[in-house]
C-alpha cells in the first residue's frame, strides 16, 4: 500500500479529544473481515460513468482482500460515452438475466446508488442476500441499510473512491495497464458528474490532480469524442419541439422511447439546459420494457439554490409505501413512475390517449411545484399522484 492505514474506531488526539478514523480505514477493516467471500456490486439499472468507474475501483480494492466481486446491473447501457467507456477500458460487468442464481453471493455492495434505482435491490432481498456496503454521493434515500455507509454531498462517487486509493486501499502503478484504465475511468466519472469540472469542488480538483499522472489522455479523448446517435438526435429534436418554457424552466415530454434509447432523455435535458434564459430543464417519456412501462424523466439545473432531490420529491410525491418517484443530487435528478395495468394497452389510439394523460399530469405537477398554472391541462386531477405498481 502507498501509506499505512489508520485503525478503525475511536482514538484520542493530543488534547484528549475523541476522533473517528477515516472511512478508508473502516472500509479496509470491513473487507478484511469478509476475506474469501463473493460480493455483488449492484449498480443502478442504467449505469453512468461515475457508477461504472467507482464499481471497478471497488472490485480492484476488494480483490486485495481476497474478495471476488461481480459488477451487476439489470437494465441497459445505451449512452454512447458509457458504451465507449466499457469497450475501451474492458470493464467486466454482468447484465442480470431472469433466473440467474443470486444466492451465490454472500453480500451486496451498492455503488453510486442506494437501492432506489436498481431493480436488483428487490431481487437480492428475495434471495436473502443483504447489503454490506453503500458508497454514494446522492441525497440519503433510506431505502436500504448496510454495515458500512459512506454517503457524502460531494461531486462524484468516483471522488470518494479516488480518496480511498490515495489513502492506501490501492496503489496505482503507471506500468499496469489496468491501473491506467481505472484512473482514466475515474477521471471520466468525475468529469461527467461535474459538467466537465465546471461544478467541481476542492475534493474533485484534488482527486483529478492525483489521477492525472496515471490517466491515458488519448483514451479519455476517444471516450469524450463519441458522437450522438440518430436516435438521440431524434429525441432531442422532439424535446425542442415540445418544450414549454415557464419561469426559466424548460419542460418537455417526448412520448414513447425504446428501452435501449433511455439515455437519450438525460441527453435531451442537457441540451435544453443550454438554451438562453433557461436554468432548469426537465424531459420525460414513456419507456416499455417487456410487459412493464414507466414514465422516465431527467432533470438538469444550473440554479445553485435549487435542490433537484427536494424538487422532484415534493412535485411528484411517493407511493403508498413511502417510496419516492424521484430524487437526485446537486445539479441533476431523475424519476420513474411505473404504469400499472394500463401498460397492457397496445391499441394505438389508447396509447396516444395514455400518453396525453401522463404528459399533462406530470407537466401539471411540475408547473404547480414551480408556482405557475398549466392552462392547457385544466381537466387533469391535481390530487396526489397514484399509479398501480403491480
């Protein structure tokens, strides 16, 4: 290791004050206790660079303690940069398929999520596999609990894992191609979460300074230079045509989107945010996945006083079991609203009616939260959002 790790627990300083040890020391002690086990690193259904790079870092760190980890997810990787990241760095990830035996794992590790955006959360619970570790930078969700938790209001989860590495959990070597690729992935994860470091805090700048000496800058340039697909451009065009701008908020429904094009929604929100006099963009659409349908939305904001997590939770509410439909972090958020028995409707006319209903309902909820009225949706009930999740 690059430096000796401090022991976990409490110690007394020179003045006799009691201080807690670092999170990296806690992580090291916990991993040592679970030597020889097999863990599943659970990502959100649609992993982003921050999640992918942080999960890879955890996998490498855990291997030093004799722990075998699989990086697993249930959804799809569709964003062009995310696909390029996986292909160029050769990150080993496993997409869950129905029937996979989850009982082969002794514990789960939730990276860059707290179980609210991963279908695997319920599947692992049903299999009796409990969470051991949560490392995340989003607002606290209280969906699951674990033995070790490191949830910080920080720019990226990759920043946290870079700190772990700097404090000795993994010693990077420039001559090791895997370490170079990991550093490149972590750098991309931090950049993607901080708008190219524009929103980076001191912790991110310190992390990127450390990573720079190991990064393959040509590979990073290749990842960042990937062009948008035609499908993404079509969704952006739809978002532009349908957008409604009120009080510097740009809100747009884009209709039905293929599951494999899900990442076009946040890309469209990013694009709408670039319009003059717009500080917040929200884009949503209906995505079908097998027999399930859900309204999926993405929020982006440059307004420093706007908390996306609070905004979406207050605007869209929660299920009867208390599970919020949306959440987020500084500058960005997202939401998923399951469509129950109406998902079975396949008739074209009924599908158009279904979209109009959800489009107007969600838009009205958002406008009410902003504090303006949607004159085009007067007939929509403004009571609590209720959907059948069965």
